[in-house]
C-alpha cells in the first residue's frame, strides 16, 4: 500500500509539473507568471485595497476621516437596508475587480482563496447554527453564464466552516435590467419584486441566522431586497458577506469615483 501511494504521489507530481510546463501558473488578476497557482503576482498583491478603518456597520461602505466616529453611513441611517450587517475584505478596484470579473467568467477555481479572504473579514459569522445561502441569479442569466458565482462562493464558505448550506432558499423571479449608471433609488426600484422564497423554505429559515453570500456589493439594493424576503419569511438575522465592496454608490455623500465601476451583474 505504501508503495502504491508513493507511485500515485509521484504520478500526480509529474502530471502537475507537465501541466505547469504547458500552462504556467498566472496571476489571478493580471495573468503575469507566478510561482504558485491560484495566487497574485507581487505587484497585484501590493495593489489590493483592503477595507480598513471606519466603515458602516450595516453596509460596510468605508467612511471618510470626518465620519470616523460614526457607526452607520448616512444612506443606512436615512433608508435602513433590510439586512443586519455586511462584511467585505476588499474594495472593488484594481486587482480585486479583475479577479471578480475573471471569477464570473469561468475561473471557478478562484472561489477558495476568495472565500478564505471573506471569512477573515467576518470572523465567527459562519458556524453550525448559521444557514449559508447565496443571492440567486435569474434563470436567463444563469443559462448564459453557466453557473451562479455567488453560489460557488457559498459552497466554498460552507465547506471551509462546516456551516450548513441551503442553495435553494430564494428564487429570482424577475429579470432585472443592467444596473450600470443607475442611481441608488433606481437600483432599489429595479429589484423590487425580484425575489421570493422557494417552496418549503419558510420552515427552514424560521428563527435562523442567515449568511447571504454574493461577490460584490454596490448600493446594497439587491442584498436588501433578498434580505427583506428572508426576514418576512421568519429569519431572525440576515448577514451579508461579499468579496468586494464598491467604495461609494452614485451620488453618495462620502467618496467619489464609483460611477465608473463595472456592472458586475448584481447591485
């Protein structure tokens, strides 16, 4: 048996070496050569923008220096979203933006390091008593893309933490239009009525803490609409965990520059 295991390990090593020779490992963001598969090059790693310092406790948008003592942004104070809290490890910019776009376009293998970064930003959020789910795609978008990137991340997070995964809590019943260029109120109207609970989901979420997974949060309108359905169905708390947060939404009073962000398919 030991000899068989050694032979198998040697074969795998040789196969990996041949694959690396034919398809050298590339940076997840810029595709520059790297020594380790599924990693960033030095330049992209240095260019990552972690979310640090003051941020809104509800939607995780970074707060500027003059608002360092605030716990919520003005948007959440004036129009509270239906989710209870949000965490994100990175701003949606530079290498993180490139990583997310690659992940949405076939690079499903990037889910493991993305999920690991998300969990570091939300210690203790996922556990045996937390039900993990994902923001669903409409069936038309799912058919065109081939997979739901949020669900791939949710599976990775559930696998890493042992938290139960329920991929069929929500259904996206309305095909929403592109969110590019929409203001926050327009995004909110765009997702009105977009979600409903799946059959039998009410019994599974009653009194439960739900960890809702997505790849990017822009205005929070999509997450809020989904969380509202979960809350009306009886969920005790809905936490949102994303890999990246857009620094500010259109017309936000804090940080300029979000208007040129990519339309990443959610909102």
